[in-house]
């Protein structure tokens, strides 16, 4: 039996993360089909987690698990976990609410795969130094989004108008990188990803019980 779930993405280019979350559920023993909700469709719900959960409740959308994606940004990740837990309690949510909290941003996860960055930049055989951080430091970078932008631009080896066009396509490139994320690769060693795996395991055990 396949359970129905919701993935509340932090931004539109985060939507491909839903497929990876389904895979984590399957690894833990439960098949889940997620509806990935584009935050642009939640106008009027506000930016808060509680507001978005209330919006879903008002739409009378049925689901048995919800994944809530919030980058930790400059805050302690625990603040985001508490925010999600308190929001679920505030709306009296009766199903597991799984926090998805990259440190500091989802882009940190994407900086770990040089081959994918070069592929998305259409230069898979490129050799230009991309100045990518080692895994042990990637979650300490103040602005991983800008670091990823810079790496993609360098990898593209473009100039002039082509470079400007490539830079404008960052959202699409980011979504492609997230779609291709190797969850068994370097990202699996990051504390934020390991926490996500534990949260999924706990939620699946709740569903089974």
C-alpha cells in the first residue's frame, strides 16, 4: 500500500527534493507518494510553517505524512526543528511532520558533487578549478547559494551575453542539481542529512505502529 504525503518546499527550485524523500521512506519500509507543493501556490498562507499547515487544512487535503523544508540559514538548526514542531502542535496535526533542514541552505548539499555541477553547466569534461569546499566545511559557508552560483558560472566557461543568460538560469540549474543529488555520496556524511534520515526513520516507525 502506498501512503499519501505532502512536501512543503521552501522554494520552487526545491521541488525535486520530494523524490529523494520518497526514496528515504522506501528505504525505511514504507512507500509514500508525495505531492510537492510549490510555495508560490500558497499565497495568503504567509511564510510561517503554521500558516502553510493551516492553509492545507483549510483546503481539506488528506495526507498521512508531511515533510516541511526550511533552510536553517543564519540560525541554529535547532530553531528550525522547534519551529516545525511548534507549528504542527499549533494546528493540532495528527500525522508525522518531518523537518527537512539543510545547513545553512540546500545549496550546501549541491556543492558536494563537482561532476554534476560541470554536467549541468554543459562542460562535463571541464578542468577549471571551481573552488568547491571540502565536505567537512560545506555546512559552515556563510552563503552557499552564492558559492554555487559562482561555481556554475566558472564551470560554464561562458562570457558576454551567454554568461549573462546562463546566470539568469540559476533556478533551473539548481533544480537540475537537486534532481540529480546522489544521496549515497558525500551528502550522506553531513550531519543535516543524517538527521533527516533519522527523522524519516522515526516517522515511518510511527506510521507502521
